[in-house]
């Protein structure tokens, strides 16, 4: 298929006596570690009446071969620093590029793709709801069109939108909407740009910002190739008909287009935050489709919904890539879980950072 300030220990945010310039690093201090290194994992924050949880589903282990694609689930309470290995997804099938979101007391896990020993990759249709209190899964209505490497956003704590992504042999322009209340799927207004995988985005209220990713280019002769795109779109969900999305093209964000950034909408900031990624698209092992090893990019940037404009927001140190989402902890403070570092090293680190204020 596809052959700021400081980060502080113990969850305390240090903000005193810090000034920012555009290229200031966001310093990383030692953090807690996952039970094992994992990249390309689906992550979510879940808020229940008992506790708030962080959960990581599936992903790629340190060896980066087909045998390192797993179905493991890790979780911890927000108030703890120790992660627990919860075992495997219900079907025990390892996946990459699944996506997860937290809605109310549950995490919802969608799709992904399997990797066979011969390199064959197949998009998976399964959808699960996970209860981190009871530690149980429930199977839900499968995706009409199985996708992986899609972007998932949540609207009104009811509708989950899967935007574009890859299906078996090609990208799709679909926006598939799942209704939590009725356990049903519907098609929303399609993605207006080039169909992509490995893009990133987030939502605030009824407005989503989605950027970049990889498109398939087919020439008149020779094999098809994968090409980065810097297309960004603002999508506004119609408040009377949640299947309608009004899409508008935005200017490209600062810097080169990125692949598999970590991103999240922040209602507190009224913005969508994008972190890391790589400017060289790659296969699951971190080697670019051009044959060159891919390296992560350190830059953070923000799309401000009030000003309708981009702004740089600092630098991660070290850089990171191969993420499925970004976790918001509170206003201006975010977290990456696992991912790939320089040299295509799969990471077991959980890292908090603060976004540079405007």
C-alpha cells in the first residue's frame, strides 16, 4: 500500500522567567515511560465519573518490522505516572494508523491497517468502544468504507467524523460520520482537496482545521508515486444538519508540508495546535518512499480561529513524528504519547509541552 516554557517533571508546569522567540526550544525533561516503545498508535483522553484516563491503542514496536505491529492497549489515570498493559484489542489483530477519540466516559477506536509478512496491507473496518473503568470493549457498527491514516474529530459529543484517509489501495475523499447515539454511519460533505493519508487536524466547536498529508500521483507512464501536499482546509459543520460541512481553502501553514503530525483542537485557546511530523513521507518503518530515511521536524504552529491566521508557536526538543493525535491536558499544555524520534527510533516516552502564548 505504502511500499513555552519548560516541560516539567511530575506534571508541574514551569512558567516563570521564560521569554519566547520564534525558534525558542520547548525543553524536554525526563518523563514517565510507556510499558514499551510504540509509534503510530491511536491515543485518547477519556473523562469518567471515577477518573480521567489516557489510553494508547495498537501501533508499532521498536523492531519496526511486520512482526512488531501489535494490538496492545496501555492506559493510566491522569493523576498517576504508571502505565498498565491492558492486553490486546478484542480480535488480537495488530494494526497501524488506527485513530481514537475520547467522548464522555469512553474511547472510540476506528480502523487501521494490518501488515502481512509479504508486506501486504489491508484497511480494517472494526470499530470499538472502550470503557477504561471496567476495562472492557464493545464492538460497534463497522465503517462503511474501512480507512486508516484518517483524521478523527468529535462534534457535540455525539458525532465522530473520519476525514479522508487510505482504503486498501488508494486514498478516499470521504467524510464518514459516526453517530454515537444511534450506532449508525452516514456520509457527510466530502473532503474538497486532494484525497490524502497521514494528514492532521482538530476541531473547536463546529469548526475543524485539517492540513497536509500525502496524495497519490499517477503519471502517464511509470508507477504511481506519493507526494506531500500543503493543502489546508477550514470545515464548518452546519448546526442544523450535521452532515453538511462548508469547506474553505486556507493558506498553507508556516514551513514545509508535514506527514503524521500530532494535532488537536483547543477550545480554551480557540485554536488548533499542530506539532512535529516529518517533511519526508515514509513507510511504517520510517524510511521515506523516496528511499531516504525520514527525520522528525521540531516546529509547532497554531491556527488561531479568532484571527483566522497561522502563527508559529515554538519548537519541540527533541523533535517527534509518526503520531495519530495530540492530547490536550489543559489550556496551552499538551502531550505526545510514544512516536518516532530522530534516526527513526520508536519512543516509549510521554512528553508534555506548553505552546508559546501569542
